[in-house]
C-alpha cells in the first residue's frame, strides 16, 4: 500500500492548481491546438480531394466519349470505302457494258452494210451494181 498515502494527499494537487490560476490558462492557451485553423485545413483538403475526384471522373468520361467517337469515325470510314468500291465497280461494269454494246452494234452495222468493190469506173460502189441495168 505504498500509494495509499498519496491518494489522501490529492488535495494538495488540487490546491496547487487553484493557486496557479491565470498562469495555467495562459499555458493552456499557448499549447492548445488552433481548432479553427485545423478545421479550415481539413475543409480545404476535402475540397481538393473532391475536385480531384471530379476531374478524374471527367477525364474518364472524356476518354470514353473520344473512344466511341473514334470507333464511329472508323465505321463511317469503312462505309465510305465500301461505297467508293461499289461505285468504282458499277462504273467499270457500266463501261464494260457500253463497250460490249458498242462492239455488238458495230458488228451488226458491219453485217448489214453493203459490200463494196471496184466498178468499171474505178470507184467503189455496191458489188452487185451493173452498169448495163437501168434502175429507174
């Protein structure tokens, strides 16, 4: 029971604190935390953290939008390439058809064209032309 005597002597400590009075308040005022400054610092830190979070979220959303835009741009580019290829194929097909029709037409014209040979006058004329016959 070594400390039993100290417990009875506790009043001395209380009296010493009472007698210190103003000096105790000034010591506590100098050494106590500035709660207003701590609160302001904490609020500023929380605000910066929220702003950084919103900026990060905006960057992620912008990256998503840009990736969708790039994908759509690629799809439109592919569609344009396909349409251009189809247009080129149609133009080549039309050119081939025109050439074919021209060749057929030329062949038909040649088939119905009268054959020419030299007449007795030395000029070209129909091969069945006979000078001895009267045509009118």
